[in-house]
């Protein structure tokens, strides 16, 4: 029985520590990438070639800390130096999403002539925003775990009180079958409460790892790419095509249609029917097929419609999107002035980052509410079983 208690406690501690390590690992990776993008921007501003700037930036970052994400970037930069194209390296299966984003930004710069330094600076802004959200997560988790520690200390304190008064609480818990059963039940409740509170806390904060935090982490980067492409003189269609490439060459962003390829199967028949809104028609068509339109596919369709001279259908396709919808409605209202469009896109990217930061802050404030259920259903019964029952039994037997 005691072996089961020790095993349960050990497993719970391992799970909690592993979650904390994943959060810390993610934050360190983001910080390392932010340092890398800033260094690349400075080297490019000084006149270095892109591959030399990346190599120098990696040397600076690796001198301070050795991170797996920097090691992966080092391999890709060496492949580019040997003649590989960034576009060919961006869609591989290895590496985290952020590493692929760096290579896709590099590919956009090579393909469309957009300044890589500007793209890296904008990606650095996105990484800085994610660091803020990671800080909110760490603060919220620290508060929730301090609450858990205090609640778990109460049964231990009650057992200590029982021992100090001569009630023999510890002897009751370990000395008989009934006491062992009470100890095991209380331990199970306490461990379930810790794991439940941990899951609720992490869930309220948006998850752990690459997808941590509320909102679409890439939407702001996409709008930044479109803005920089427009500022560099690209047509509106080409700029949105460049932004769509941030989601990769496939038709899905990882959450949508995995079988649609470049999206033509979902949009070809609809585009041939005049007078039918493509945005609404595509949604209904995919709904009948049980598929969801991925963001990458949606943006490629927008770029194609803009190239065909159908901006109304293009913006209609984005109208209901939570991240791109407000920007699309702004585009409808704006004139074709390139400078004005750039301002609108940059403002929308800043809005997305600001809203995700606000959402993470609000989620952190709701964490203590989220742990109310484990408090009531797990920690309180555990305190009664492990703390009060042995004390009452000991006092009654005196």
C-alpha cells in the first residue's frame, strides 16, 4: 500500500516538473530565436550577405547558449551556403514551426525581392510578443502551484499536529489496513487534484509548446509579410501570395484540410459560377465534404482571386476569419494607395499581437478560478481523509 502511495506521488511530481520544463524550454527557444532575428537584421543593415548574416548571428547566439533550435538553424544555413534554396528547406519534416518560418521568410526575400532584414525585424516583434505571453503563463502557473502547495501542506500539518498532541496520526495512517486505505485514498485525491489543476491551468493559458497562447501565432507574421511586400512594390496579389507562403507549400495550415493540396479542388467549381460569393460558397462546399478550409489554402485563394481581378470575392473569403477578417474589411474601405494599405496591414498585425497578449493576461487572471473545482472536489476531501480522520481517530482512542 505504501509503495502505491510513493509511486503516485512520484508520478505526479514527474508530470508537474515535466510541464514546467516544457514551458521553460519553449521560452528559451523563443528568446534564442529573437536574439537570432535581431542579429540577422543588424548584420544585413551593415551590408552583409544573407547567408553570412545568418552565420554570424548563429555564432553570437551559440556563444552564449547552446539551443537545439539554433543547432537546427545552423544546419540549414550551411545547406544554403552550399547552394540549397531556402524554399526547398522550408517545407521539410524536421525542425519546429519557427525554424520553418525563418526559412520561409528567407525564401520570400529571395523570390519576391523583399528586404530580409525587414522581415526578420517583424518576426522578431512577433517573438517578443510571444515572450510576453510566455511570461504571463509562467506567472499564472507560479500562482496556481503556490496555491496547490499550500493546500497540500494542510494535511501534512494536521498529521504533525496529531503527532504533537499524542493522537498518533502518523501511526494510524501507516500501522493498519484501515489507515493505509485512508492514506491511499487521500493521496489519490491529492494527486488527481494536482494533475487536474495543472491541466486546467495550462488549458486556460492556451497550451504548452509551439501552440502555446491564444490566437493564431502566424497571422501577424503573415500580415507583416504582406505589408513589407506591398512596401517593396509587389502587386496586392503577389504580396498576399508571399504571405500565404508562410503556411508552407501545402494547402493546409495544419488544422484544416490535409487533402486539398493547393486548394484548387475546393475552389475550381465554385469559381466558375458567376454571381456566387466564393467565400460563402467554399465554406458550404467544404462543410458538405466534412472539411475545414485551412488558412494557407484560404490565403492562396485570396491571392489567386486578386490576380484574376476579383477583389470583392477575395475579401469576402477572409471576411469571417477571426484574425484576417478585420484587415480584409479595412482593405475594402481603403483606396488603392500603397502607403495607406501598408499602414493598415501593419496596424492589423500589431492589433493581433496586442489582442493575444491581452488574452493571455486575462487567462492568467482566470487561473485561480479554474482551480476551484479541484479545490472543492479533491484537495478538501484529501485534507479530511489524511488530516482530520487520523486526528479524530487518535483522540477518540485515547
